[in-house]
C-alpha cells in the first residue's frame, strides 16, 4: 500500500470518528469541504508529513464524496462519457465508455467501505440490502438504474452495476446520427408511434431498449393519458398527462410487495389511453396483452430476446406463467391480435447499437406466427480502419395487408409512411 493511501486511511478514520452524522445533513457541500480542508491541514501538521496542495484537495474531495455522495464512484457518476459502471469487489471497477468496457483506476479502501456505499444507495430510494435481502434493484436521484448484490451471494465482494442515463433525452433523429438506424426507419417508427401501434422493443442487456422506448414516446400526443409501469422508474416522458407507477419489494416482515402484474391490473382502472411497461419479464405480459386487445392501442414495452421470433416465443412463455391452462393456439391468437410491431436492437462487438430489424406481426397461419420484416441491418464482411462494423439498412417494402398502412391512412399519415421507403432500400 502506498504512503499516500496509508495517510488517507489514517486521516479518514480520525475524521469519521470525530464527525456527528446529524451535523453533515445541515451543511452544504462547500461548507463540508471547507471544514474537511481545515481538519486535513491540522492532521497533516500534527503528522509532520509532506503533502502537496493538490493531494490535500484530493483528500478533501474523496472524503466529501464518501460522506454525502457515492464515495469513489462519484467521479465516475460525474463523467458524462461513461454509460455503465460495474463494481466487482473493492479492487475491480469497470466502466463502459463509447460502447467499450475498460477497467477503471478507481478502487475502494476495503469491502466494508464498498458495502456501506451500497447500503446508502439502497436506503436513499427506500430499498434495503442486508443478509435477509442480499439483492436490490434501485434508482438514483438522476434516474440511473442500480443493481446491488452483496456477500455471501456475491462471492468476491459486493457487486454494484449502474446504468447511467443521458441528462438530455435522445430522439430518433439523434439515433440516426449515431448510426443506429436510417432516417427512413426513423420516419417509419415516428408514424408507428403516432398512429397508435402496439410495439415491443426486443434486445439484449445494454442494447438500448429503454433509450428507444424513450425516443418513441416523444411522438405520443400530448392529449393522451399515459400510465408507465416499471421495476425502477427510469422512463423520461415529456407529455404533461403521465402517471408513473413503480413496483415495491417486500418489507422486513415479507409483506407489502407490489408486483408489475398488480400494477398493470390496477392501471386498467385508471382510464389510460396508453400503457407503457418498462420491461415485461413475467406474468404481467398476460394483462399487458389483454390491455392491448381492449382499447389501449399504442401501448409499448421492452423484453429480452435475440430475434423477433424469439420475442414472440418469450411472450408465450410469460403468458403461461400467468395462466398455464390456456391452449397454446389461444395464446398465439392473443399475441398476434395484440402486438403490431417488434423492434429488434443489438449491441455489436464494436460497441455500437443498431436496430437490426423492424418486423410486423401479420397473423397466424396454422400454428405459426407470421412475421414480415420491413427493415433490417445487413452487415458486410469488411470492417473500417477503426474497427467499426459496416453495413446498410435494407427494406423489401410493406405488405398490402399491413396494419401499419391501414392505421397510417386512418390517422392521415399515409404520405409520411410511404416517404420512408425507396425502391433500393435505405
């Protein structure tokens, strides 16, 4: 251990032992830093150590971050170029920047410090993480999503995964600029959102499903009443008439839990025009499909799947969780009558996110769900000099029996829809 780190640990213990927790809540960040600076200077003089002004300032910031922030993680949270923070124990902190994962030079003093930060994150949003509840999903004040797992479940020390969100929302035009889709695809999705198609966004972890859901939601009319349902609230809708619902975990006595399924059922009594479920992962899919089939057109949700056909199979499985007595044919008929569009998103090995496919759910033929791919990303075998995946977005056009065409005509958006196609693709 370096001399600098040894000094910091020594000063940290002395200051923390002398501090009154109630006093910290009554001062501003600047006042706290001023007090810490005075304390650090006194301790350095008493120690007779040679410590530069820059290092003293670092000591002060680190202590302030730990007392009122997220400790060593605070500087990573303040860095807007970082999208993900992954803590695998006190000495292994990884970050994702520009789609690529790298190890950070940040570390914790020890496991107790890391565990204390994890418990603080959970307690700030009314959640808890302890021996009786060793896992926790939560969100920070800025909307970032947090998952915490503590020992003994996490073998090598406390694990924290933070998904940060941009302060400014990303719309479809920005996604085009990033190369996630073509302008023609963005035009099609804008029409689909406006003319109240029921949309599923499918993809892997970190592929950009929530970003896409936020982008699509910007094209919902301000006259509509929207109910959002999430495990940890992270959607940022701009409309004025939004009701946000969030699940609740069981308390200490294992009571008081509110699941997504209960919230979906309750939302049907709230006179919504659209229901948006942040992520379908269980039995709530059954109620979601029922809502889509009973006048709540324009509902949206995300789920984990690798292809649009896998997404259909996953919805089938989730419906069976809710009601395993339903025949498979009845489940499939419910799905095809409820879901209009599946947007498939992937994170490629170069770190980029792409809309790999926009697929329409046409209907049933026998026992099979009929899907029609409208757009797809077609990669080439050549890579650019900077390692980026090359390819193009291609389309075969819309089928005559397309629901999208019919609804676009009804909403007066047929011309805008047709403008998103060209004979050779995008």
